[in-house]
């Protein structure tokens, strides 16, 4: 069986500084740059596509990359959302001939501006929901120099080593998330503030998170996502 196709979306935040994270980005099958991020990526190679309103891409780069640019001028969504929609179109998400298995990793989504950082991180949950609603088996995550964000939409089991840090964020304060395998059980947590279930730690694997109903949540692990196995319960 052919390995899943790997797509990367590179935002115009902090470019990956750790060599292993940069190698993850460069090894992806297809790299889609958000607007001005293409300038940073061109130091290594040409991207497959550049998506956005092109307001932060220098004129010289626009000319050099004209054959791979997709200009989207609407201002109702940011460049990351535009790039995600383009990746979905490339993969045929929601169509009969859709790519069955693929991964999309977002890089460069943090740093420079905290408002962009928070917005980009929260968009992961929306993207995961869009993929699920379209019947896609694709996986999306966000990788930074310090760790990774992974969206979850329902109860799940994670294969994590004892001592592995783990933070949990939920966008719905009415949802309860019971847990096993963590140093601090989350059964009684009301997720009405983002700090409520952060800085936890794995005691015994696997970790199980049992959500009271399907909802949008995010996990943060100071590690690489490609080494984490998440299984739906």
C-alpha cells in the first residue's frame, strides 16, 4: 500500500528554525505557500503552489512564481484558510475521486503576531471538521519548532510514552472530557478557559480521552506529530 500523500501549508509566521522541523517541511510531497511565505521557502526550493491575495509577496517573487500562483482576493478568510481550501480542491475532498489517504501539516503558523497565531491554531479544529464532514480520511496537524497541535473531534486513544507532556483545549465549555492515563484526570474540568487542561503529563499509556459528545478540541504535544498514533474510540 502506497504511503499517504504528504501536503504542507507554509504560513508567513516564523519559518521553521529546527533542522528536523525544516526537513519535515522540505520532505513533503507538495508544499503550498501562503503569500509572502514563498519568499522564505525559495531559499531552499520552489513551492508547488502559492495561494493568497499576494499583498505581501515582493514583485520579483510574483514574477518568478507566476506559473504557480493562485490569487484569491477575498478578505473574509485569511491566507491559511485559502490555502487549505486549495489543498482540498487538489485532493478532490468531498468528490467521488478524492484521494483516500493523505496528511496536511501546517508550518510557520506561529510567531510574529500573537493574534495571527491564536487564529491559525484555532482554525485547525475547523479544518478537521470540514474534512470529516466531507467524508475524508485525511489527517491535519500543525508543527512548530517546539511541538505540534492536533485536532480531535471525538473520543480517542493515544499511544504516548510515560512522562510525555500533553495539553488539551476545547472550544465548547459544555463538553466534558474524561481521561485515563494522565497525571491529572480531566473528568471534572470545565473547558471555559484555554488554560484549564494544559501542562498535563502521561502516567501510563495508552491515554484515553472520552468526550461527552463530538466537539472541536485540540491537543498540544511538545513533539513531532508523525510519531503519535491517534485511534478513534
